[in-house]
C-alpha cells in the first residue's frame, strides 16, 4: 500500500550486504572476516573516561548545547594543525560516510558520471546510487601507462555520450576493499587527468594513518588543494562510535557543504567533538594510535601467514601495507556470493567481492578484515574457510 508514496530515489537505494550480515548474526559467535570493525582492544576506555571528565569540567553545559555547523573551533583547529591546512578549509562531519554522501549531494545530478576504482568502497557506491549517478569503475593496473590509458578510454566514452564527469572517488591509501595503495606517480597521473578534463577528486582517507610498513605517500589533496576534497575520519584511529570525520576543501566547496549539512543534522555531535579535540591535542590519540598500529600489524602478518599455510592452490591475495583489509581472488568460475551460505552455515563470514564492483564483476573475489577478531579466531577462521574452499574448488 505504500509503494506509490515513495520517491523515485528509493528505487536506487542499495542494501549493504555487510549490514545485512550484522542484522542476522551475532558476530561474537562466528569467525567474522566480514565487517570493517576496529578491534575493541584499541579503544582506550580509561583515557576516554578521563578526557570526558575534563571536557565537562572545562566546557560545562556548552559541551551539551547546539554548536556551529562547521564544527566546534577547537576541533577544526586541531584537525587543521594535524593536516597542515588553514582552518577555513576544515569542515567537521558526522563520520566520513556523511562526507561522501554530502559531496555527492552537493555535486551530482541524476545521470552525472562518477569515476571510481573497481573494486571500490561499498558505502560510497550506495551513496552514489541513491543520487542516481552513473558510476564508471576502472580496475587498477600496475603498469602506469596501461592504467592511464584505461582511464582515458572511459573519459573519452563519457565525453562522447555528452555526459558530465563530476568527480573521481578514490581511496589512495590501503583501499577498502583491496588493501592496495596508489603510488605517487599514479596519484599525480589521476590529478593531471582531473585538471585536463576539469573534474574534481574526492579523496577518502580513513585508513591513511594505519600504516604498518613502507613510507607515507603525499595525499592527492597536496597535489592540487583547489581540485581535491580530502575526507578523513576518527573512526579507525580513535573510536567509530563517536561518528566524527572531516572534509578539507576549497572554501567555496565547503560553503555549499555547510549549507547542505544544515538540512541534514544542523551540527556534528558537540560533546564528541570536544572529547576528540582534547584527546588529539593532549597527545593521547597519537600514543594510542601507536598501540593500535602494533596490534593491527601483528594481526595482518598473522592473517597473511595463515593464508599462505592453509589456502588451496589457485587462490591469491593482496599484501596491504596498512589499513584493515585484504582481498582474495579465487579461480575463474568461483562464485563467492553462492558460496557464502555454505561458509556462514559453517560459521565463517566474509564479504563477496562482487558487491564492491560497480559493474557486478569480481564474482571470484572476497574481502577479508583482520582487525576485528582475536588472533586465535583468525587462525581458526582461516583454517575453516580454507577447508571449505578445498571442498568446493
């Protein structure tokens, strides 16, 4: 009886298979490589408790009042200092997911083209589809010339169709789902294409500070601050329950985001912002981040070693230098969606890679998270998943 009441946009909504898993299954009762949850071991509860008390003592009722849409000055200034940008280029968001959504809402009309990697972050694809964008995915290629040629091919197709490319969405550091990173040369190439063809770049960087090996690579924002919108998040480096992120961009872009955000939530959570600001400026965030990095490096190394020991022949995987995920590729013809019920019935969850591909390819891939489970459960989960795959392949 309600179908005729819904807007046309509702038909473009896409359910997250990850969230559907969480609705049906107690994650503590299975071996879950599925979500992107940080480890609860990284939440510094005593430090947070102390910081919350300090915030109440310092700000009193102000910490529980409405605040500025742009974010409280203390947190904007702390983020600006950390990222090395002017404070007028910083907008606090209610999670980086909101940053993705508000960028799309501000920039994209139905039918406009968004370029992205293939695979790409599922939450971003959900947002793009909800605004009826035309999503064009490009697979990564280690050959920079071939990589550029593929983007140029897609751009030429879009221009021949008379469509507008509004922005390129990219996670350049430890991508979700693949765990891979773009080289500096690849970042420079993509920025150059954006300049040549006059589209923007939305650089999503929630994992950037979770590096376990190798050297930090300059952000795409640093290569062209007026063309790139840089999104960051406290969810992976502090606590996801605070639902705080930030957007860094040209003030003209932030002004439209500011007005748009007023209609969404008026302002980010005020108390949470003061806690994050105090936690960051006190040095507690960096101290805890080092502990988190050590824990995640150990878990990543364990997952890699267990895959090497147990996975059947014909299965390969990425080697992420940071972040929370790696990506498995299974033999051609394998269907990770069809295999999922068998796996979950046995007690192992993952996310089928098909959901991360804008065109529905990648049926023989799956994403695995290594941050959430204990080391013992990682060992047992990989052994069980490997046994199930050997029975199927």
